[in-house]
């Protein structure tokens, strides 16, 4: 298969939000609907014993929060999906900011009850600055929350986004019946009693149909029709070119925990999301279709496997193809390196891969050669821009108790 076809198959995106808005739960349900897992785990739930796939570190399972960015790759509808589930807490925000340099688009998750929160504002401002295409997912509609139109206004005013709803809720909280999909022009009703397996849906092509009244009741049906008239009168029609340029943001409503609206989000995302995008280096703009390989390190993760003291460098492939056992130029060191076991990821599970394409995230075993921001190329000297560095916030004195281990100490500090 040609590199152009492989590039067209790739969708690499991050999921961002304030803590506890439902990022990891949404990630889990995207994996479920995408067929990558058979049963969805939960972040915090006494009834669902399986933990979330992307929260694989022991500290994440103990605290019920995401501490580090997880990479999950799977195939859906003949597309290669790369999800980067990021931490929401500001203590781990450095990881999230760096991850945003490696994604081609973003899904922003907002809690229907809390609305737009502080960390969401900070992360979205970075996405706007970089013109990253964004989809907004308003989550937890199975709980009582703010009015849908009030939330849309809040997203526009606080985040500075130009929203256009592509789905709309039927009721909210206890009266939540499902969603109307404006993108596909149909109604989907869900059974929220089973939170771990995919629920069946009932589709109604025409919102004026009497069948809608029979399923959700006349009051809910009339309310939906009025809301849809208001949506069509107030908000612009969806324009994919504006979305790709970062000037329009489609909005979906749903409840990730109860499987409401997740399939609609995933199917629409596959249709409209960008393929791997060009990236600016200090020397020039690099196009993904170029034959020569290039990529950059955006994350280094130590001890992913608690049984081994491993250290992996996460590389986003920008152009060309990355092949196993082929020498590549480490630009900062100006030396060629070979990699015998490059990995693709599904959370903590790693699998050796022979060839990777633009948009893919590859893990390379690191013996101390890499720093965040390093570039690998076939031969050209490139230095990619935009990877943030942060000043230390805490300072400590270190005394070496064993002078014979001075070399190990300096190596550890240098990392």
C-alpha cells in the first residue's frame, strides 16, 4: 500500500478536559464501540471491577485519576486510530501540553453540571493558538445539569469557540431519553441499564414522525422539535473546511458512562477528522507525504513495565516511513542509531512493529540517548518547533552518600 493511502487511514487525536469531566471513561467507550475491547472498565465504580484500560499504572488505579498520557492504537472502519488520553490535573499538565504537539486534532470533554472549568480553558487556549481542530463532547447528560443552550453559550464565551451542534439531547438527567443526530439526521434511543456493553439503538429518520412521540412521549418529542428549530436558526451549518482550519467546533452531547452519544461521536470523527498534518521545523515546513523519514520525541516514560527498569521514548512520526533495524540520524547527537524493537502501544501493552507511517506513535527503548524535543530523521538536519519546556518549581539539595556512584548520580540528574 502506498504511503498516501496509509496517511489517509490515520487519525491521531488527544482527549483533554478539566479533572473528572470523563476523559478516561470516554476513551474506554471509544475503545468499546471501536471493537478494541469487549468490556469497558471504569475509573471509579464498585460494581465494575475492571479498571480503565488507559489507567494502567498502580498509582492511577489507586487514586482513580490519570497521571500520565496513555497511547491506544486500534483499527475501526478501515482507519488506524491513535488515541492519546491525557491527564487532567494541573500537577501533570506538562505531559498534556507536550502531548498537544503530537496530535492532529482534539476532543474536549465538558461536564454538563460544572460547565467550562479552569484547566479546560488553559488547554483549549493552547489548541486555539496552534489552530488544532477541536470537537466538543458535553458529557454526563444522565445527570441533572445546565441547560443545553446555556452550555453552548458558555463554551462560546469562555473558550472563544465558534460552536455548531451536531447532536442534541432529548431530555436530561432522570428524563434523558437519548440524542438526535443532526449530522446523520436521525434519532437514537439508548438503554442505559447496561454500562459495560454496547447497547442497541433505535433509529428514526424523520424527527416529525409519530413514532418519535410513541417512543419518548409527546412532551419530550415536541420539546426536541422546538430545540432543533432554534439550533438551525441560531447556529451555522457545519463546514468541514472551517473545522479543519480550527475556526469552527462541532458539539456532541452524551453520557460516556451509559454509552449515550459515543458511537455518533466516533463515526462522525472518522468522517471529518484530519489526517496527519504538516509540521513546522526551524528549517522548513515538513509534509507527511515526503519520502524521507522524520519524527520527534514528545514524551519519555520510565518503568512502564514494573518488572523491568525500561525507559521508552515516544516518537510522533511526521513524514516518511519508520522501519525496524534501519539506521536513523539523531540530530542533536549527530550520530546514526538503529532500533531493533520499536513498539506500538495499547496502554501498557506493547507490540513490536516492523514499519510505521506518519501519524503513528512509536515507542523506542532509550538508554539515555533521548531528551524531549529530540528529532530523528533519515539524514536531514531538522529541529521541530513548539515543544514546550518548563522551569523547575521545586528545588532540593542532594548529597551523594556513596562517592563510588557519582557517575550514576550525574546521569540520573541529567535525565
